[in-house]
């Protein structure tokens, strides 16, 4: 690898196929509905940003939305709003794990996403 290779833009192959977009939309809508039903409104826009970026085939915004620190770096803050009920907490973790699963299947395997996904499988 030459010195010039260090400055090349990183290439991301995200599969924005119709099938993946449909599944992603279903997952995001499900999470947003869950959050809304449980009156946890602060995070809905973060999930909507993922769906919007994918619908617009915007690789950069999709990457940014998926790796937003509030989603992958501070899952505890989301859990704080739902942790009073272990059934609700486990349901949210399943919903979020399913969303991360489709993001990974689409080809975006950021280390923070993988780490969060694995932590939700416990």
C-alpha cells in the first residue's frame, strides 16, 4: 500500500435493494411504533434518519445515521427509559437487534454496530 492509498476515500458497498429497503423500513417503523407506544420520543428521529438516508440511497448519511453515537454508543440511555419493565426492555432489544441484523446484511459492518449487535444477543 502506497502513501497515496491512505488518502483514498473508503468505499462502502451498501445493498440498497428493494428487498433490503422494505425490510429496513419495516424494522424502523416497528421500533418507532414501539418507542412511541412506550412514550420514549427522544430517539425516534434517530431511527427515522436511518430509514430516510436509505430511501434516498445516501451512503454517507446512512453510515452516519447507523453509527450515531446516541444509538450505538449509549444504548444504556435508551434502556433507561424502558428498563422499569423487563418485558418491554427485552422486546426493545429484540426489535433493535433485528434492525442491526438487516443493516449488517445490507453490508454495513461497522465495528460499533457489530459490538452493539453482539451485546444485544446476550
